[in-house]
C-alpha cells in the first residue's frame, strides 16, 4: 500500500485528534480539548501529512522561522503503520522545506529517545519548560 506525503492536504480537526489517539501521542496531548487542538492545527508553521488512501496515518507539526530553528512539536504515526519509515520520511520532508542551515529541535517522549538518536538527533539537557496556566 502506497503512502502519500503532502504539505498541502487539508486536515480536519476530527481526523487530527483521531490520529493522535491512534498514535499514542494523544496520551500526552489535550485530545479532550478540541479548542486547543484547533489552535494547534491552525497555527503550525509547517504541517506534513502521510496518507494511506483517504486515511491520515502520520503528521509532523512544526513551528519555525524556516531559517534558523524549527521546533518539531509533534510527530505522530498511527500504530498500525509504525516501523515502516513514515516518521523518518515525515522528518525528511520537513527538513527539505526548511533552509539549509535550519536546525530541528524537539522534546521526545521517553520511549522515543532511541528512535531520534538513530535518526541523527543529538540529546541536549539544556531544555526548559514554562507551563501555561489552565483557564477555567
């Protein structure tokens, strides 16, 4: 089965949330807060998607200036399609759309550390997080 990679495919909110759940990334994302997910969907600088027919099977969602740094906010691949190179290809397609000197940074899920090191990412212990304050 052929996987099609696109940077121009419209992704509706329900498709996106469903993929995050099917990828297990939904365990660490606010899948129960569609208003936040809508902002995530609309405000990404670059979104690459992977499709098997009309089924969304992968997404790479990036915030970037395209020249110096790109924050790969989300890399999600449907568990039924993992270990087929889809995540690797989504990263490659993301990198292809960035400037030649642009670096990609990300926060990895604990179980994904080995995955990213195999792709050439270097670990950096200087990352910091200032969490938002939830509104009621």
